[in-house]
């Protein structure tokens, strides 16, 4: 998964493109590149590494020209090499493209183009787009006809921006995001509003299977049948352009520290939406909850919240798995889809399957302009501002707050939660980060961490293990406390650390019993996350005493911090963990 950007206007393109790419790096950060047009000639600079490294090495922002395209890569077809980095040019050098997504029939297209004398420099599927455009342009001599013919030949999920040798930009979208930014004297094409938010907040979300032609400061949109389509501008929230680290060393740390405020904004001003969501849930035949990664872990917690507080049964389904058993979804049900970005391909596919079964879609999402928000019957905004760190932190706690608010609505006001108090308790945990930082120092050299929790704390243990994997590269597993004796105990020896999530609630004694088993059979070290002391803990991370409903929101915070500090101890980049990307818009 990658980010694509295009600019044409009255200013030098390259510095604008580089800035936009830096903001969209969360989408992929293996390689970066820029191409500009100057006096009818296309120049390309690119390389492997983060945008700022590639820029220092090859001076991307020194390229001249008022029209250009740019890319950050998350490798899917071909290794991370300079040659595989985008932009790719066609054989004539007269067309350059940047692409996000997958061209499913690229091998067939490539063979065909090769038989006609075209050659390929990279291992990517993307390069076929450049040569296909060249071939079709040489036959049609018309940019619109070229685009229409080219998209009719491509199969897959993709968005691309192409630049012709006169600097004219075009773009197409098939199930990958593509947004037009409309400035006063400039036009942008981008995977995310973050690519251009500094210059304009007027955005047009290009519909699926539409293509765009920019010419002389104007844009035209067509569907894949060649029919003209109206582009509706939307004002995007400037807040989504606020992506600075302030005094924090990393976005991840900043985002962890934002949680006392962000949990208070979750679902704010969405009383009507929360009411509609609970009405849909009440009337539905069945309730399913889906998401990927951290958002799926929120779905696991949702099941527990809805059954405990609203007496409603809901089935969590991993978004990437639904395609293999679509029959799970019964007609006239409700799918609650949880996604920070609202662009995760697996989640959007799950929504498609549910819609085909006539289900209502409730979206819990951060950007209200995302694809998921546009597909949903009712959307509840997390309002937590841009989350740039690849590892989800503040979005998770915002998702939990919204789920609690839905449960509150469903149980008719009998579930009281003082979110202000939760917010203050998060602040307390954050203030105590010295202790967590010291504990992190003990874990940096170990190879396995097990996280135990029961009841609602089990999905938190799973989410905790995900944070540890993503940020520290240490093998970590979330295990229900009671299951330890049924197998995982065999793995516990003196070299492992076990984190037990153990607040003083009905799960407390059971989890402590598992801790005892660990202590009596091994020298494994135990970190207790709890509001009460115990001799069984080698290290304790204190969480404030709270009502039961507030614990899940609180107990993930020390683990986010612990994972962050272990990453720093190991000198890895917490914002951009290896091999990952924030928003996976490909299958
Ligand atoms: C990627 C990210 C995860 C995230 C998941 C779902 O895999 O690396 O951190 O949890 O996508 O993202 P979403 O935007 O749908 O919540």
C-alpha cells in the first residue's frame, strides 16, 4: 500500500509534493520518489528509504517544474529497490505514473506489451500502467480516450496518477482512495487530504471507477463508461492537517499522551447517530462487529460490553476472514464496522458482503469523509484527530468510549460512566511513566512476552500483545488467564516475562491463581497491571481504582507506553515499525 500525489498549478511542484508525501508516509515508507515536467521533459528522482532520507540523497525537492507527481511505497510486488520505487516512466519516457494498489492482470498485460516490443525495468505491477498508457496514447492521440481505454484493460484495486510530457495530469480510481484538492491557483490529486490540506480544504472524493483529467487549471471527471460526472466539493476539517509532533520525539508518544482529551471527544456531538445506531441494533435480527488489527480487538471488547451492559449478543468477525464465510451474515442484521482510517480494504469488503445481505451498517470511524463513512447507514466519529503513528493508540480508546456510549443508550441510561474521571485517571498513569520506562529497560533483551487477562481483559491482553509485537518486535501473545494451564504453561521458563492484567474486579482472583502457577513452576518475571498490590508481581504498574467499566480503557495505556519505551530502548522507530503501514487499502 502506498501514497500517491499529483500537483499542477502556479508554484514549483516538487517542494509541495515532498511535503505532502511526508504527511502521507504512514501509508508506506519503503521508498519515495518524485517526477516533474519542465519544458516538456519529464525528470524522475527516487530511491529507497524514508522521504526525508531519499530527499537528502537525491534532492527530490530540487526538481523544477510546475506540474509533478510523487509516491511513497509499501512494497507488495517486487523488493524494496531503487528500480522498483515510483514514479515509473513509459518506454518513451513521455509518460510517468505513480500507483497505489494491485493490478491483478499485470502479468498478462506485461506479456502482451513485451510481445509488442515494450521492455520493463522494474518488478512492479505498476510499470504496466505507464506502458499501457503510452500504447493507448500513441493510437488515440487523445488523453481522455487514452484513460478510458487503459482503465478498461486494467483489473484490480488501484488508484494512479499519470503525468504526460506536457505536464498534463490524469488519474483513475478503482477501489483505492483518490481525492482532488481544489486550490485557488492549483489542483492536487492525492490518496489522502493530508497530501494537500496545507494549501486547500476543498476536496472532491472521486467515486469508484471514475477517472480525472486536469487541463489548464480545470478538472473533469468521467466514469469508466466515458460519461461526464459531477464532482461535489466537500470542506474537509482543517484539524486533519494538524499533524505536528509538538514537543514530543515521536507521533506515537504524542498520540498516547493525547488520550485524556481524545476520549472526551469520542462520539461527541453524535447523540442522534448513537441513538440511530442503538435503534438499528435493537431492531436487528443479528449483530456482527468487524474490524482489522486494533479495530478488530475493539470489536472483541464490543461483544463483551454489549452483552454485559445491554444484554445484546453480538458476534465479532475478523474483516479479512468474512470473505471466506460470507454465509455467516444473516439477512436484515446489523454490521458494526470499526476502523480508524475508514479505508481498510478488508473492512470495506466486509461491508460490501453485509450490504448484499441487506444489513444496516454502523460505522465507528475517525475521518467522517472516509470510504467507510460514505458506505454506512449511520456513522459515529471518533474525533480523535489524525493518528499518524502506524501503531493505533488513541483511536483504540476512542473506539471503546463510543462502544460504551452505544451500550449506555441501549440499556436506557442505567450504565453511568464518568468519562471525565477516566480521563483524569489516564493523566495519572501518563504522569507515572518513569516507572514504566524503567520496567521497559528490563524487557529489551527478551524474546517472549505473554499477556494474561480474563473476561473483558482478555481482548485487552490481545491488544496489548499486538502493541508489543508492532512496537518492540518481541514475540508476544495474549492468553485468557484460565487457559494458561491448558497448554501455554509449557512455554513459560526463566527467560520470559508475563504481564498480567489484573484489576480488582471479578476476574482478579482467577488471574492471580494463574500468576501463582507461573511462580511455582518457573523463574519467569511477572509484571502486574493492577490497582492492588501483590507479592506475586516482580514489577507493578499501578492503575487507579475505578469502576469496572472504566478498566479496559485505562489498562491499555501503560502497555502502549511500555511498548513505546521498549522500542526506544531497542532504538527502533516507534512511528514507522518495519514492514507495516497504517492504512492497508489493498488485499
Ligand atoms: C493496519 C495497521 C493497524 C490497524 C489496522 C486497521 O494493519 O497497521 O495498526 O489496526 O490496519 O486499521 P483501521 O484504520 O481499519 O482501524
